[in-house]
C-alpha cells in the first residue's frame, strides 16, 4: 500500500462517481444509509451510554457504507449484512476497528467538552443557526475528521494498525488537499442548490412548512449520495491490489 497523490480536479470525479454509483443501486444504498441513521437515532436516546456506543461504532459503520458502495460499483446488490463488514473480517481487524471507535469517542468527547468550556454551553439556536459553542466544536473536530477519513478502510482492507491508519489517513488528506477542497465545495454547492430549489418550490406550492417538509427527505438522500462518494476518495488515495477486491473476499467465512 502506498499513497497516491491526485490532481485537484479529481475531487469532482469523486462526486461524479458517488452519484453514478448511488443511482446504480438507489434503493439498496439509500436503505442502508437510512438503517445507519435509524440506529444512530435509537442509540442517541439511551442516556449516557448511547453516545459512547454510538461513537464506538462510527468507524465500523463508515466502513460498512464504504463496503456497500464498493459492492454497488461492481454491479452487485449490497445486502444489509455489508454494514457489519468490519466485524466479519476476523477478530484482529474487528478489535482494531473497536480501538478506532474508542479513540474517536474519546476525541469527540474532548473536542465537545473544550468547545463548551471555551464558548459556554449551547444556547439552543433556531433551526439553521449555530451558536459559538457548536461552531467551535466543529472546528475542534476537524483534526479528528482528517484522521478518521481513511482510517477505517485502511484497517479493514489493508490490515494497518489503528495508530498507523490514523497517521496515514491524515497524511493522505493533506497530500490530496486540493482534491478534497474541490470535493467538499462541490458537495456544498449540491446541497445548497438542492436546498434552494426545494425551498423555492415549497414556498410557491404551500409556504415555509411545505418547504421544510420537502427539504428533509432531499437532504437525507443527498447525504446518502455523499456517503457513496467517500469510498472513491479512499480508493484513489492509496495504491494496492487489496482495494480492488470485493469486500466479501476480504471477510472471514
């Protein structure tokens, strides 16, 4: 496995591949994403421990969605079991994925705690608005996102240790920073464009209430498409024969 540096324009290609792959298996990929979101919502209702368990499972869930995209990109129908790919690849890699989860949970709690300590407790902003604490928390989470962008896939498909996967992930994102900027701005434009269009249509047809009702399913669908494109950012950032193999070939029977 070695790092592959790509030109900035590759960011647009990642978006295009994510959209094309999603529309190959829209029902399956949307369904898997909604399953993931439902699990997150259910866990979030469990006091204290729900947040911890949810954080522990973030890397594994991310890998599951990437594996589903890999399946769909090869013309295969991703089954629900693909979401637990991280725990079907043997004890060593499953344990490594849980270690990643523990690191992510700890980092997220620390970042949120520092944001609350510096900026004060959240003030329950109006929908669509962020208070200082929320914005600071996002900023403090940025290094965490960089470290975990490729880490679950490196652990699962390359057998890299958790510590090394976090380092290689950050290096890959930094080295391909231009492509990631183009990728992020392209998705931001898609989200803003779709939101504006739905807001305009909803406002014309039935007012702000209908506009908001129309935006929610569109936003979730776009989020599912975005999750598909993440796989391609990983695939093109590292060169290895392991990446092109089917996920089930990497899994223990």
